[in-house]
C-alpha cells in the first residue's frame, strides 16, 4: 500500500490547468470560507502568489455557476493573442498595443458566449441572441485606416481595321470561269482600368459605449439573465497595458446589471489604475469600482494556527491522493489519518511538509512528490521531507532569486542578520513600507508574511508586519547549533524567542525590526528603497 500511496503522491498534478473540471471540483479544499465570500454577485479582485490556488478557485466557482444554469466564462490571459509578442513590443505605441489587447479579450468573450448560447440552445433563443452577438462582434471589430489615400486611374483604348480582296480568272477551251474573294475584317478593342491605392495603417478602434450596450443585450438573452466573467492570470498582461484593460472592464462590463466579474492576479505584478489629469484615473479603483479584494496569502497563513494549517493540508493531500488512487483502481484509505499512517513514518513527518511549504499548496505538492520519490517503496520520513524541501528550494526559488543580483544580495544579508546572528526566522517591517527587493523576494515565495499589523508598548502608534524567511533557506541548519530558535528574537536570553508569531502588543520589538537602510548603505549598487 505504501508504494501505491507514493505513486499517487508522484502523480498529483502540480498545476490546476492540467486537470479536468471534475477532478478540480472533488479535490478542492475550502479555507476560511473563501468560496462563500466569492460566491456573491459583487465584483472581486483575488490576489495571491503563484501556487496559492487562484486558478483552482476560479474553476470551482465557474463550475458551481454552470451547475446552477448560469453562463460563466473563464479567460486565461496567457492564451490571448500574443502577450509576449505584439503586446509587449515597445516599438508599437501603447495605445495601439492596448487596443489590440482589448479586441482580443472581447473576441474571446464573444467566442465563449457564442459557444454557451449554442450549448444552451434549449434555454437560449438563438434567433434573439444571434443579432445581439453579431452586434457585440461588430462593436469590437471596427478598423480605421490612418494615413493618406491615393486614387490612380488608367485608361487605354485600342482599335484595328483591315480588308483583303482577291480576284482571279481562268479560261479553257471548254469553259470559262470567274472567281473572286473579298475578305474584310474589322475589330476594335477598348479597355479602361482604375486603381485605388490606400497608403496608411489599419488602426483598431474600440468604442466602450457600443461594447457595453451590445454586451447588455446579450446578457438579457442568457439563462437567468446573468453572466459571470472570471479572468485568470491577469498579471501576465504587460504592466503598462493593465490599466487600459481594466478601464474597458470598468466602463463596458462592470455597470451591466447581471454581470459579475472576478479577477485573479498577483498583487506585486498588477497595476489596475493610473492617475489621469483629465478624467481622474484610468482603470479600476480598488474599493470603489470593485467592492472588495481577497488575498489568498492572508488566508493561507492560517492565523499562525499550526493545527488549522495541518488540518487543511491533510484534507488537501487526502483528496488529491484519493483521486489518483481511484483512477488507478487501488483501494482508498478510509480517512486522512489512515493515509498519513500508511504514507509517513510518523505524524511529525507530515507536519514537516506543512512547515516546509510555508502555506503554499503548490510548494506542498512539489515537496511531497519529491519526498515520495526519494522514499520509493518505504514510508516518508522527516529526512526525506527535508531533503526534498531543500531540492525544491534550490531548483525553483533559488534559481529565480540568483538571476536577480540585488535580490540575491539582500537575501544573503537577511540570512546573515536574522538566522545566523539572531537565530530567528522572522523579522519586522513597518506596515505600509514598500521595497522593490522585498516585494520581489515575497513574490518568489522566499519571504512570507506571517502576520500583519502587530504593535508594541515601546512603539506606540506604529504597526508592523511579521515576515518569515523560507524554510528552504535554513533547512540545512536544522538540528545544528545554528538552527533558528523561533520566529522572532524578542529579548537577550535564549528563552526570549517567540516560537509562534505573536498577535499584538509585544513588550519590546526593537530587536526584531529590520534596518533596511543599513543594507542599502553597505550595498550601494542595489536599488534604493521606495
């Protein structure tokens, strides 16, 4: 049974888009009632780093709406047009690139709406929906030629005439005859040609008002007169084009009654709005145009509750493993405890997986898969998990960080200051402080926000966020004298380490605050703090 379980761990898909809807639905684990929060008709922005389950969540929402009979469209921005080509080509004006992107998005929406209308022909009157869909197509398909127009006209006429006559006579003793032949030919040819040459460039145009009116008519023809638009991988759109795409959604989609929009994005790679001197702003204003945003990273922290984190990942691993075992027609473990007992040497081996993944489901699946491969036919041990976690860190996260020289230097400095000198794994930064290198390390899942908004009695009126350094950065120090003693160093004595993240009102946090200016002063080539 152990070997079958390890094979199941190895076969778990690492990305949601590689699984079918039915598998995604039965392997989904809700956390913090996030599905209930996102099931409302309000518009939402769903933030989350890579691997936190954004695609899985949107797919579950789409399938739930489809099961209710509501039309739901899920767009993957990686698959539209040429995001790595024409959209990101700096030689093309921003306005042109943005318009092409808008046209591609609207074309994708139109295509999926048409498919949905055909699929629901029993409930959708295609005779009524067809003209509305045609109007939507025309609204985003307008092309204008900008440039000069030259008209060339060429005329030609040809004529020819000819005549030929032959006369002959013959005589003999018996008879005489006369013969004659007259041939005439007359022909005429005349040709007139006209040529029109247009010198200029075709420019796509999108009229937001026309698009909105056409889309409104389409929605009125749909079942329940409702449509959900789920946009995934928003952050794959070039950063300078994102506000313009957001503005299309704000003007043409959000105001339509019956339309609900959910957008999944990476916060550090998103720009939903830019200021504009004439209209105030271009794009979507979070909290105003969109009622709320949900950050999956906040949910995945589990409020520093180890039991809650272990329970979530037990359910996650159990559902994924059972799906693979069922496909292989292998008997299923009766519950989560039976799976953990059969697959791991002891309970703390699975808890080590939870600790190593730092609350990121994709990291948990990759570490678990590598640990199962290392264990082979044996049960997974703590040593297998630690080796797998180190390999996963070096092969994925460290490679990305090493490609960014300044970020690599900052991470090395953090490891020296926090882990080696303070023997802690966490530090504090003041809330609201933004630093490009810290954001990069956070986005690459090398730093993790463990808690937001803690305060201290010796720092009245100031709040801080607790950051934790990734498990992979110090896994080789575990079981050595240099291993971190806790999350934060809050005192001078060895007993003054906070093993868990404190909630609020620490007696002193001076030792925990990270002095970033010290790093930038010592490392002048790096980018300065913003």
